[in-house]
């Protein structure tokens, strides 16, 4: 496999010439482009690497990173405030897969800036997701889906030969390993960590729990609210039982990086998280390097597990003072060359189909091949059914589920109220 440094060097030489994107900046003008970025995992470092490569071939462009919170819910509030105000201070936005319908009016049609020539490279479902009223408001940057990380060394130590395929199996394995590790002196060890804070990540987890019990997706494709059913009730009551049993009480305040740090420090057997964790956990200084693997999430029955579709897109603000440059950067950042670098360096799932057969990518991140079906069959949150009010729908969902997890309200009472809240929201669109 090509070393990262060598690969980066090659990219810096090839630059945008390999993409067929001409330099559009005149030598007499210095243009500042601001794009959003977070520090989740290696994200900040990798965004900066892509920006540096662009600037090497466009010396009159200065790409600056506007850092946003790790929490997608907090990030959304910042975005909406700036976009509603028509703020020109951010040119290029990194947006969640669930946001195109809600934010479309604030973004340019990238087809007018050359995207129409390259859209055939990307997963068709993502292009469709990002197309609103015939306008491509964002280019797919990376995609992902929920995964189960597990400690291979601990499964072997306690006599388990394979990762769990059902929630019952996960609970049994997690409790067995947890009891054994605590008995050996690690009082901070727990069986299973995940994202339980009341934010968008909990909506993702709850969707996986409910759907994997046969309880649907909160709202079906026709817009009918389906959440209030016995299977959903079983799923939420199961998750509540995990608290202070196989999951630490603090998990109800965890977002992605909280779960990663806990698990990567060696203090959990299983973790639900996104693919970006893989490369971090395999780093030289990681306590779990070489001691873990990934698998599909469990279901109530074998083969019933599902993963929530995640991923991020790049969109150009219509308030940008330099839309041509911002769009050029978006297409560069989402190009095959940069997506390959991001996959190898940070295990960010490409949105370009051909990279799933790339030998360098598969050598760096083997599960991109073995779990390919998990990614292409991931289930979407009900963003299209509730657009442009998905953020409100998700608020209802994650706050309701959080009330169950923390014991604030009974699960059936929560489902009764959530059904009414979602139905009222849909009828008011």
C-alpha cells in the first residue's frame, strides 16, 4: 500500500490537473474562502490536508476553517442562524445527509458549476438525496453507517468465537466480559458504549434499535407515523435496561467522541459508532490497536440488524461573495483523489463507487469491502417525509427517547406522546 506521505506528495504534484478543473483565480487577487469543519476524530487534520493541497495549485486562494461543535444538533443551530441572516462569512458548508431539504433555499445549484459532469461517479441515492426541486444543492463528501466495534482479544479470552448477531447475544457477551474484567481490577470497564445524549446521534441509535426489532422507522415513506407499536416499545425498554447494567450511567450524556474515547482507552468490550473511529483506534498509540474488529449491528433476530445512514455533503452558500471559487473547492474536496486520501488516512467512507474496489483503500480499511452491503443498505432517517421540519421531528424523537433512558417518563407514555407530536408536525407542514 502506498504510504500516506507519498500519496499526499503525489497529490500535491498532480493537484487539480488530474480532475480537469482549471485554475480560476487571477494572479492579481487574493481570495479568502471559509469552510466549516469539526475536530471529530481526525476530521480537522484531514480537512486541512485537503485545503493545503488545493492551495498549492491555487496560490491566490486562502482556505480558512470555521470550527463548529462536534454535536450535529448544535452545529445545525449555528448554520441556520448564519444562513437565515444571509451571512456571507461562510462560503462552503459541511452539511449532514438529513439537511438538504431543510437548507436547500440557501445553497447554490452545483450543476451550474460543473457538478453535472461528474455526478455519475457518486452513489445515485446520495445524488438523489441532495437534489431538491431539480437543484443539486450539495455534493456527496463522505458517507457512513452505524457499526459495532468489538474487542477480538476479549471475545477470545472469554470463549466467544464470533461477534453477536442479536441483541440478546450482545447483552450476554457484554455482561460476561464486563464481570470478568471488573473482577480482575478494572472498575471502569463496561460492556457496551454508544451515543445516548439528547441530540441527533441518539435519533440515529434509536432508529437502529427500533428498526432492528421490526418497529419501523418512526415515519413510513408515505408520511404515516408508525412509532407507537409493541416492537418499538420493546426496543426502548431494552435500551433502558442497558443503563447501569452493561452501559455506564454516563452514557446518557455521550456523543460520538465520548464513546470512542471510553472504548479506545480499553474500558469497553463493544461500541456503536461510525467508521471514522477505525483509523484512530488503529493508530500506533492506541491501547486497542490490533485488538478489535467491526461487524454489522445486531438485531432482535439474526440478520435483522440495521444501520442508520449517515454522511456529510459540501454545499456552497448563495450568500458567498466568491461562489465560483467555493464551488471549485467543493468539487475538489469531493473528488476521487481527495476521497481516496480521506479513506486511507481517516477511514471516511467514499461516496464514489469505484473506490470500494480500490486496492489501496481496501488494504487500509478492509471492512469497506466486507461490510459493503451494510453501507449501501443503511436506512435513512425520516428527513424527506418531514422536510423542511426534520430538525423539529428529530428533536421530538431524541428528547422522547432520552426521557425513557433516564427514567424521566415511562416508555409507553413517551410513545403515545411522540406519535401525537410527529403527526401534528407533519400535518402542519
